[in-house]
C-alpha cells in the first residue's frame, strides 16, 4: 500500500520556500519531489542542494533534472550560510547533484559551504550527503578536511540491481567512499542508505548491511522507493512496516551505531534527531 504523507500546503512550507527563493537556493526536498517535504519544512528543516539543480547523471529512480549544468554559483556558500542562520538550524544537511563535469566533482565547493556555515553559525552541526566523486580519494579528502560532522554517501540499492538502478554508479566504488571516510578522519561519522521495493531480496539487503559495517559505516537508513512519475522505474513491491522493523533490529545486531528504517525514511529525514541520539 502506498504511504500517506503530510500535506506541503501549510504556512511553514511557504515561509521556508520564501527564504530559499530570496537567496537563490535549491533543496533536494523540492527538486527530487521528496514525499517528506511537508514534514521537514513544517519543522523548518531542509536538505540544501548545492552546485545547481541539474545533474550530469540520469538515474532512472531520481526526479532531479539532468543535462548540462551551469557553473557553480560563487555566492552560494554565503547565501546558504545566511539561510541556515535565518532558519535557526542546529543541524544542517547539504547534498548536491552529480557534477562529473567538474575536475573535483564539486568537492571544493562543498568545502567552501561547510566553512561558510562554520563561520556564521559555529554551533550548528553539519552533515553532507555527497556523490561518489567518480572514486576520487583526493576529492573526498577535500570535503573531509573542511570538518563536517557527518559524511553520508548512499549505496542506494543492492549490487544485482546496479545496472538497472545506478547504471553510472559502481557498488564497490561507493563502498570505498564509506571506507575512506574513516581512513581520512576517524572522528567524522559515516552514513549510508538504501531504497527497497525495487526487486531486491531480504538476503541481499542483509549482505549490503554486512558490507557497510565492514566499511566502517556508523549510520544506516532504509526506506521505501516511490516512483516519482510514470517515466521512472516502477515500484516492484511496497514493503510492509513489519519488514522495516526487522531491518532495524538486524541492523543494530550487525553493528551499526544508528539505524533508521521505515516506509518514508530518506537519508536526510530527521537527520538532526539521529545525530543527537548518536552524540
């Protein structure tokens, strides 16, 4: 059964959108048609999407626009820091489109954003949800050296579905990103997540959990894939809530420090609460 979500047509949502438009900022909440936008915006939280709103990849599960992106906005780090201050955020999540057109995949821009927030709101904790940077260790190091509190890179799905779901991704490359986080800076929390309902088996999900634990992943999220439009991958199965509870229980047994599992869970959904529990 398709899950019900909170309506985005509430005053708090329009208030957040007004700030975003004034500062020329994007959120993955809007660009990827996230079902939780009403919940998050009503709590004045948002996952900011930097480096524009056009992705260089075209993953068939994702609703973000793809094509030839514009050059990075040099004012974006300062504008995003201002939005964080205006919203009074204690924890901010920053993600981006894939920018395979840039030499470092946008890593230096991530670092500038992190430093701008640190300067304007030093008490705010920072979580970044990064692309794979095409397996560039130095790009990841650039982000890590800016000292975010959490680095998240989503594994997205099980290996057998990569060609269908992430045809320009690579399972081992994504695992390497998670492993490298701890190698670069063991004080940074590592995080990853997957979608279910695309045709994977429970055994495959458990194997992904094992791989992530071995790679040093601290936080694991798992949620139901929802088809953004008829042009995207169809939902193979709506996973029952009991199965999500099982994934949570198994995840803790396997060694994750935090597991967030549920139908509407997304990698940055209630990220502030997860981080507080972890601390």
